[in-house]
C-alpha cells in the first residue's frame, strides 16, 4: 500500500470559494419536504442544486432507440462537480461533520467518480478528503479523474487489489478514530436516502407536467447505492400516492455479481426505507419482496468486467455524442465505465417499454485544473497507470 502526500490546498487558489461554496435550503430536497421531521433525525447537508432538470432526449437518440427517451440531468447537480454521487455525499459528509470527524475517506477504483466528488465537496463542510483506491482498467476518462483527484489536494492511498480493501478499512478506522471511511460508492442505507429523494423529486416533476411518468428508469449499478435508492423511492412515491404504479427500475450492472445481485439491491433499498419509518410511519415499511418485484438487473452490458469497454457501449457513446449539442447545456461525453454501458441498455430497451428515463449519472462540470506537481507525487503504481515516469518517490 502506497500513500501520496497531500499537495497544498488549492481551494482558494483556483477560485472555487465564493457563493457556490454555500449549502442549499432543505426545502429543495424532496424527501425533506415529505418528511420534515427527518431534518432532526438525520444530518443532511444540501450540497446540490435541486431539482436537476429533466428533458426529452434529442430526436436522434429516440430514433436510434426506437422509442421515447427522457433524460434526468444529474450531471447538472453542481457547477463544481455534479452527478449522482453528490446525493449520497449529502448524507455521508453531513454525518461525518456531525460526528466531529477530521477527514473522510472514499474507496473505489483508481478513476472513482465518488472519490473525486468527495475531494471536491468535503471541504465545503470543513472536512479533509482522502481516497483509498485500487486498480481498474486504464482508459482516458478514468485517468482524467485520477489526475483531477490528485490536483484537489486529497490524500491518496494506492492498494494492490480490491481484495485488500476490507482489511485496509478496518486498520485505518482502528488507527485513526477521528476519520470516517465510506464503503465504495457510499453503499449504505443512509447513503441511499439521497437517491430516495431523487425519485420523489422525479415524481414531483411528473406531477408538474414536466415529463410523462416513465415506464422504466435505467440507471447504472456499480456500488448499487443509486439503484437501491431509486428502487426505494419509486415504491415510496407510490405509497404516498404520487403514481398508481412505480416505474420499473432497470439497473445496468457495471460491477459483477454478487455486488449487483438483485436481492442484494432490494435489501439495501429496504434498509434505506427502514431509516424513514420513524419520520414517516408504516407507509415507509415496504417488504424486500415487494421491492424486488420492481427491479430488473441487466448483466448483459458488463462485458469483461468493471471498467472494461464494450462494443455496445462504444456505439451508444457515439449516438449520444452526435446528439449532445441538441441539449442545452450540452450532454457530457459518456464514459465507458458507467454511462455508456447504461446508454446502450437504454437504446436497446426503450422501444419495448416507453417512456424510458435515462438516469444520467456523470458530472458535466469542468474538472479542476491539473496540478502536475501533485500528480507527480501520486504513488508509483498510480503514476504507472497514468502512463507517467517515476516521478517523486
């Protein structure tokens, strides 16, 4: 295991402080409007700009799909760094802050979106950020993420294998009790509440006539936090009368079985809802079996494994790239790890059960500028993965 020393704090130097650093109002969070008592039971820092827009896909996308496609623009959640990870971090960063933690650690692959989102947003709550990362297939989008992560000033630890992660996490918690270590993707009942709120937000947008009620919501399933939260939120919205039948949640496996096993996702969804029984009462007590019926996990787009590109993903990426400019703001370039594989599924299934909603999880914000000195201080295995020389040892 190798550790990179943190470079100097760039928060002031790169102009990121200012009005955008402030937190939002709890009234912008759909779940907190439904369950205001939750504000007293669960720490929640409103980091994002909610609601995120929802819009019809460009005609070229729907034509390629052979059906009606809509897009939930999670990429626009914040101008510094958006995407689905921000919803999870609203809970987990707030919990760490409430506990008096000094530093919060993310875990995942070298190109982790969750790690980058944590490094960018944790300082807004006065938290230092660290990342414990393991290798994944090298490709440009993931490499850009790691370069950006190093440039934020986060402390970065390199592990030889994801198999070492449980041991590294346990050891770190024992040695650094003032730190908090998140599981990959923030996968936890509390972390999934952000996506529960996202689905209630969608229900509000449907009720306002901003989009039709989707027959299915297609979302990537890596750590499964977002998929589980959306599943829970869809069922809860139905219980609350938002729609007669919840949309099907179609989770596109980005990580292999058993991480993305359907019953495992349903159990996480049920555990997230259990957090709401106190504030909401029995309406939130939805059995795991009922949740499981609202979920399909599609393993057909995984390819050789996490982070490995596929031909279907490359095709979907090209379709969306040609249509990106028809959206305002333009759609982000799809990445081959998560969003391109999910988009491939959207293009395949939209013609059979529409309207189909593509849950666009990748941030479209410009990444922090590269700090070459900080990148050179990354652990040697990471520098090799980036295609760099020996750098600083």
